[in-house]
């Protein structure tokens, strides 16, 4: 397991990047969609 510290701005950037990445996948990549959604769920809110 790895731990990283992010500033609020960096966290917003990570959220935006993952959401954008998620939007680029179609129905053929269901496993990737699940992994991205699971990762987003682990992240704290963007406050």
C-alpha cells in the first residue's frame, strides 16, 4: 500500500482526470470502468 499527500488543488485535479478518463471508456471496458469507479470511491471529497 502507498500513501500520498495531495493539496486540495491536486486532489481536484486527480478527480477531474479520473472522471475524464472514465468518460472516455465505452461499454467494452467494463472491468476498467469498475476499477476507476472503485478508485474514485476511495478518494476523499474534493473540498
